[in-house]
C-alpha cells in the first residue's frame, strides 16, 4: 500500500499541470488574444513533435512496425469520426469548436499513458518513481499551456478551459491506479495506447490547428510558423537531451 500512496501522490502532483492556464486570469482581453495565438501555434509543433519524436518511436520499440502504424492510423480515423459526430450534433448556439473536445480526448489518453509510466516506475523503486514524476512534469508543462491556448481559441471561457484542462490532466491519476492494480499488463496496455494517441495528435494538429493558423496573414502568420517550429524544436530537444526514464 505504501507504493500505491507514492503513485497517487506522484500522479496528483502531475495533475496540477491542468491549472497551467490560471496565469491568464490576470491578462486583459487584448493580451490574451495575442498569447492564445502564440500558444495555439506552439501547440501545433508540440503535438506533431510529441507524436513523431516521442509516441511513435516508443510504440515502434514496443510493437511490430506494422502494428504501430496501424494503431496510429486507427487513432487518426477515430478522431476523424469523433469530430464528424461533433459537427453533426453541434447546436447552432454552441460557440465551442469541436477540435477543443478532440484536444481534451487526446490529452486525456496521453495523460493516462503518463500515469501508467509513473506507476511502473514506482513499482521498480520509490526514488526511480520520483525522478520519473519530475521528468514527466517538466515535459508536460509546455503542452498543457498549449492545450489551454487551443481551448480558449476554440471558444471556451477561460475558467471553463482551466476546469476542463484539469479534468483531462487528472486522468494521469486514473492511469497510475490502473497501473498499480494491473501491474503485469501495464507495458502491453501502454504499448497499445501509444500509437493511438500519436494518430490523434497528428489529426488534431494537421486537420484543425494548422487551418486556424492559416486564417492569419502577414507578419502574424510568420510568427505563428515560427512558434510551430519552436514547439517542434522543444519536443526534439526533450527527446534528444532530456533525461530518459
């Protein structure tokens, strides 16, 4: 039970990243719009970098290449179907774009994987679990800022976006608890979710967020493009130079 306590404590600490958007409550509307565009553009690079530099390579290590690619394609198609459903059932008075909900679903899956990883690390040893928790916290912080930016850009009010961000992030706790009680199956479960989440990330970035960036013109679009590459560069740097667990 001591190990379970550490797993819950570690995942709860990571779940606090869901409140990353709290800083925005002190910003004026004009300042927020500028920050949201930057965060949304940055999120494109973060999602693509997360998929191609982190999730897919890990999936290929754990699964046959064909299975990993099929899983990624499956994730892409499932998110396509989900967004199609949202569009069909979106009421005329609803101001929140469907891609906001797709971001939350994809992020929730990703966070559950993080919870499984944290759980497996604490089952090895408490010090290893603590290191893993700190590393995941550092890796996830920029992505959570990007998530908040996308939600607000998609039409959510700031306080509502913070609440949904936390609920999405809190699935890391569920992943940790599931990992503890299904410790013998953690690796196989995580392996199956990795390519699926990657496919979802690729779909959201390419289908929803890139077209949003292209709505801007001139210098603003160039700034957006620069933020996309900044997101990619950060994810590559975390993969290449960051600590590995």
